[in-house]
């Protein structure tokens, strides 16, 4: 009886233990399924479908291949929000990273009066010390502050060419910033004058290397105008014109031009905006004076700083003249002083003394007319020789014993100095008038002459300026384009050609004349990127012909250097017999194939690449940005 009771108790315990184990098993399975499904659902909602989730007891295993380390970390963070992070077992892999892109090599060279700074990242293969020494040597030994970093990556293909061009540009610009990378050079600089700015822009654009884009931001400061000059004239027919026009602001310029238009201004003109204005009320004073002259109908008004000279033509009534001048004097700002003259005819005709200086297109100067003393004749002769060339001055002045105006010497020298702004023309001086006429290659010559005469002559002095700007005389604007230069060099060899002694690279006796003409064209064209190509016929071995053609191209380059032509951007190449232009089976064809060609080296267009700085400067559209993020998430 006792034994059967013992077996019963044991059976109860065994059954209870089995039921507990079964219940625990179901509980574990439930927890595993709940954890796995919860984590998997959260990962799917975030688009991380590459993850694999498994569970074993309380542990949750994350597997799969993450596209990046950031993706792996994101998956862990999301799973940790569903189950305790201590239960997570990370078994995820990360895709192999693509080959790391090389850094963008670039540098900036800053130059001003205090020195030079070089900032940027350059290849480790570069000789850093040699680069700094080269920059220092090109800028007269100024101190160079080195802030360069290096990276051990291959040097980009066009890096050296871009850097060479940047350093050569820096040498021409004492106040500049040159930014360089392998495909682009950006030059920001300030020049002394508008003419210098135009010249530098042309030179830089012509010398940019192949595969490198050039960005230019070159500015010229406003000129200092002294004296600050304005001169407006109205002819008998009512047509108006400016001999000189200066303004201190764009608003003042617009006011002046508008007033001149209402006063009969004919033709296109502009005002020079510069520094040195005697009063902020300059624009208002000029408008009042031009309007007063328009009321009088004929004459001139001249501003020289704060001094105003108004000369009314003969025939205007004194009452009208007094009324207009009185109202103008009252309307002018306090700082301005008005001197008004009404021209009157002389009752008695008499011979008018004059001094005439003429300048020929060849640069020859002739002085004739009257002076009051030997000293004045010597002074005028010496002044002309100093202003022009001493061997180009012919003096035929007459010393007369008569009463010339007291300011006659001053008027003569002012006329000679004004003539210096012309390429050819004449300056005529009389007691009542100085007239300067002719042609010039300087766009601002009329302005400068008016300023000069206003400064040199007394108040009320009358002068006329009839100067025509000729583009052909402008040393910058008349410069041929690179394409025109290439055409001119080809045209020279249409009826004649550079010939060599048979089988030699020696130019024959008749080649000197054509080389002189080619050298003259290249001097006019300036620094061009040209290739001198040598070509032969097909007689002889190909290797020998290639070598001979190269030697002949080098001989032409040497002849140009002997004639002091700039050849820093000129290259030579020997093509041998590979590019015939005629049939080599005839003597005429072989003669045509033996030739020298000048070809312009043109940079190839390259795709615009947006830099990081440029992308940061662009405004961001928030709505577009949100849409872009949504697309990325999908």
C-alpha cells in the first residue's frame, strides 16, 4: 500500500514537470515569433528590406549585407527600438566600398603689396619647395607664405599646364587672386586702367592651355579725373555735342546725358565716371548749365573743377544773355563760380597771329607761325622734341616784334601738349582760340584734351576739339584676332613660300624677305599659340623625311627669334610625308607638299564641372529638396 502511494506521487510530479516544460516551450516560441516579426516589420517600414531577422530564445539575430556602414548602423538603431539592444546579435556584413575617389587638387595664390600666400592641396609627387621658389622668383622675390597640404594620389593630366599658366598670369598682376585646379584657372585682379584691363584679358585668353578653362574677373578702378572736366557745345544749327563729359556717379551721368539730349545732343556719347569731383552737386550744376546754354541757342559751356566758363555766340541779345546768366548764377550750388562771355564782332579787321603745329601719320612734327622771342622759339622746339622724337621735329617759327597776348607762350605749349594725344593732326593757336583736330587711336583722347586745355588756359578761354577715334590706330582694338592671324600667315605663302636648300634645313637666299613679312604679322598678332608644321614629299625614307621636316620647322622658329618675335607659345612639329596636299607622283605635286604651315592651336571645349563652392552658393528650393529626399528613400 505504501509502495503504490509512492508511485502515485512520483507520477503526479512527472506529469506536472512535463506540463511545465511544454508551457515553457510554447512561451519561448511565442516570444521568438513576436520579437522576430516586430523587428522585421519595423525594418521593412524603413525600407531596409535587405535585412534578415532570426531569433533564438530572447536573442534576435540581424543578418544580411548592408549597402554601407551607415545602413548597418541604421538597422541596429531601428531594431533596438523594438527589442532591448542587449538582445541583438549583429551578424550583418557591409558591401565592399567602391574605390575611394582621389581628392580634388586645387590651390589659390593671393598676391598684394604685402606679399603672396599659397593655399591648397597639391600632389605629393610635386616638388613643393621648387614650386614656392618658382612663384617667388616670378614676383621679384617677395615673401611667399606657404599653406599647402599634400596628398599621395596621381597628378591629374592637365595639372602642370594649368599651374604653369596660373603662375605666368600671376607675374603680370600685382594685385590678384588666381585659383587653380586641373581643368580650370580663375583669375581675379585689379588693373590700373581700362586699357591695361583689355590688354591683359586678350593676352590671358590667347595663352590658356589646351584642356583648361579660363575664368576672368578683372576690374579697373575709376580713374582720377583732374581737373574734373565737362564741355558741351551747341552749333549754329542747334546740334549739340560733348568735347568732354565727366560724372561722379551713374545717377549724375544719366542726369547730364538726359539734359544734353533735351539740348540737341546728336550722336552716341558717354560720360566717364571717375574720382575727383569738386562737389556732390556736380550733376545738378551740369544740368543747369547745359539747360542755360540751350536757352541761348549757340555757344559752349566748360567746367574745370568748380570753375564754369559759358561763352555765348555772337548775335544773342544782351538782355537775353543777362537774363539767362543771372538765372544760372542763382541756380548753381554755392561752390561753383560762373564766368560768362558774350562774343562780339570786331569793327576793324586785322591780321590774326597764329601758331600751327602739325603731326603727320609718320610721326613728323612741323612748327610754324609766330612767337614773341628767341627764347620762346627755343622753348617750343625743345618741348616738341621732348614730347615727340627729337629727329622728327622741323621748326619754322618766326620771331616777330609785335604785341602778342601775355598768355601766348602758355597757349602754344598747351596746343603742343594736346597734339601729343593724336596719331596725326594739327593744333592751331590764335589769341582767341585753340583748335585741335585730327585722328587718334585713344578712345578717351577728346576727354583728355578737354581736361588739359581747361586746366592750362585761363577762365573764358575758347577752344575747339575736332578729334576722330580710329579703331585702326588703337594698338589694342586693331590687333587681329587669332583666326585672322592664321589667315594672314597663310596668305603670305599663297604666291611665294619658304624654300630650303635640297635635303637641308637651311632656308634659301630668297627666304629672308618672306620671313620678314611673317615676323611683321606675328608682331602685330602678339603672343599666339601657334604650331609651325614642317612637311616633305614622299621621296626618301619616311623616318628621314620626318626628321628633315622637324629640322626645317625648327629653322623657321629660329629665324623668327632672330627677328625678335615672341615665340614662347610657338611649338614645332615635323609631319614628314604623312599629310600630302598634292600628288607625289608629279614634280608640281611634290613641290606643293614641301611646305611650312602655321596653324593656330585651339583649346578643345570641355564639359563644365560644378565645384563644391559653386554648389553651395546656389539657392536650395526646400520643396524640391523634400521631393528629392522622398525619391531617395524609395
